[in-house]
C-alpha cells in the first residue's frame, strides 16, 4: 500500500500541552496499595512509596495525575485519609466493593506527587457529599494557615499550602452506576454552586465539570448541554471519558478506534460552542479527556476482576481488579488515541490515561516483587518525550479499509509536532491495516530535513499482534528501530509494518 502527506509548519493547530500526558491514580484494586505504596517492599522509601514504580512513572513522562477517583471519589470522605495513621478509620468503598484502610491518603498522595514530579488534579465528591465538604477540602489543601483546617494540614506536616491548580467537580455523574448519580440539571446546579463557592476561596482554580462517561451514553449531548447551561461561567472544562476494547475478534474495527475518539471530541466541542453562542459568551470551554484507555470489560479475562462479594461476606482490601494484560495491538490503539488527543490540542488541553499502575495501567507490579512496563507504556512514553512545540495538522492521503463499526477508515493516520527551539520535528504514524505494510511518502514544506535522528516502530516482530509483556519477558513488545526510513528529494519516506505505531 502507498500513502502520502505534506508537513508544513504553517499548518499549526495549537501548542503541545504537557497536560495531554496526564494519568490517573484511583483507590481501586492495587493501584495504590502494592502499586505506588508498599511500605514492606524492598524498594520502598521512608514514605512507603515504591521507588521502582516512581522510576517508571518518571520514565513514562506523566505530567498530571488525577486523584483519588474515579467512582471511588463519590463516596470519599477526605477527612478519613489525613492525620495520624492509627486513628484513620477503615471504611467500605461502595464503588468497588472493597475495604479502604486510609493508610494512604491525601497527604501521602501530595508527597508522592511531589516525588514523582507530577501536577496533582484533585476530584471532589459530589455523589454523597457537596459544596461544604469541597470547600473544606480546598481550605485544608490551599489556605496558608491560621484557620482550623489549614492548621490541621500544618499539624500533619505540610507547612506550605498544596499547589493543586485543577479540580474535577465530581466524577461521571451521568452514570447510573455512580454513587449519588444525578440528572443533568441536578448535577449542573450542584457543580455550579460548588464551583462558585470554591472560586470565592481560590479564583485562580481551573474547574472541570463532568461530561459524559462515554460517547454511547443515552444522555450524551443533552447532558453536556444542560450541564454547561448551568455552569458555563464557572467552569473551564467539560470532561470526556472513553474506554475501548476489541469486540468479538474484530481487529480492523478495534484498530480504527481513534476515529471514535475524534468524533466524540468534535461533537463535544460543537455542543459546548452552541451553548456558548446561545448564552452570548466569548469564552470557549476546554475539554478534559480525563479518563481514556483500552479496557476489557470481560470478567473472565485473567486479572480482570474479582467475583462480587456475597451478601454477608467481608469485602476484600486492595483485591486484583481491572488488571488487564495489554498486547501489541492494544499499544498501537493507545498510540493512535494519543495522536487523536494531540491533534485536538486546540480544545483538548488536559487528558488522563486511566490508569497508572496495575489497574488498566501501563505499569504493573507484583506485591513484594518486580515492576514492569506493559505494551501500552511505550507509545505514551515516546510521545510524552518527543511531542514538543506546536502540533501540526497532517492530512494523509491514504487507502481506506472497511470496518464493521466505523465504515471505511483511512489505513494511515498521522500527526506531527515541530519545536522551533530545538529544531526537532516529530512525526507519529499508525498503520491500521491488519496484514499489509504501507509506504508513506512525506513532503516537507518550509522545513529543511537535515537528518532522521530516530525512527522507531511498535509492531509484531514475530507476527503475533496479541503478544504481551510479562515479568519474565518484559521487553517482548517494545519500540524497535525502523530502518526503512530515508530522506528523499523533498521529504522522507518510511515503511510502516502492518498493525504498527511509528515515531520519526
Ligand atoms: O477507571 C476506572 C473507572 O472507570 C473509574 O473509576 C470511573 O470513573 C470509570 O467508569
């Protein structure tokens, strides 16, 4: 197959936002306990944080981490999670039917975020709680001192206020599974009043209203419209969540998943702008894609979930939940999803891959044992390290292939960034064809290609697109040098293997 494209720095979309490379730590399964926090682990530091995991988080290039949920936040009592450990109550977590010991809480997370070098993104509970608790939490975290709650933080060892620039007003409040699920109007009013009160204390906050939990929600569109009608002047962002998986062995559709993300984003932008136009606002609402990933919902997959506890049974603490093992094709899709986010950098200015460790995550740990990289680690780390400067629009001229879910879809997708400071161009490409390689010819305009400093691909070296990484073979799926790349008279040519993700 052949495809072509033109790259021109004049086709600028927006700056690369570091927040595109956010992630998510929820009190769910082994994300926190035996994930980022395991005091008895041989690599644990004096705070009980696994330093092998901290190293991998830094290598992944995560910018922002959302906390503490997720569905968990809708039953969260933040006060339980601070102060002397021995006095912290053990609680039931209704969202995940588990027991929360609160051994790791808000102050530990802030210390961990500091060590990991990530910006915290905090979610408040608008499921079982409301305005007062959200403002109290904000006071605890950000007020300098001299009040009950700020002095409590100081007494707990954090003299300086925490720097938490971005806050989520609840989580997935459109979902019937959410504890304290609400109608759009109920939620919109609560989010608006909570946001207004929070802004009295901290006018500088960036606030995120809950959008739809996925593109296919029956309330999608209407939910965003109503919520934004209530909150438009208070919030900066509307959120989007999306999880994708391969259904019934339909690999071609799965590989075309990013087309759904593209459409979802475009439709939320259109909805938000229509509300803005009707309300006569110049302000443009930004999009926070603060949960996205591949997630297999099939309970029979190994590690996917534990059976629901029976009535009367005790609930487990930090059970194995949502521990998906990712394969090569998942990594190609994840790379393509990040390309979609990047291409929408004019409106998607925050995003969080869900999640970071063990739970649908790029990093896996064994309790007391090793930590390693899942396949999906690689495109994320490569893009976070190399996407810099401005995002450029690239419109590949590509053959298409039929997919059952999305109709005819271009085989090649691409996006580029150019960094004027370093002079580096980064081109990200995906080949969605199941068994055909594609040669891509790129014309470079307004750019002098001096050399190709690196070209790497994620592809099935042994032909197995379902290959995974394991503790014993952690590098089976990784980025490999792609030597089928060369400068041409007016650009460059590169060969993309079937089912592959490439960075030039
Ligand atoms: O990331 C796992 C869960 O997915 C989150 O808790 C929830 O917000 C979403 O439904």
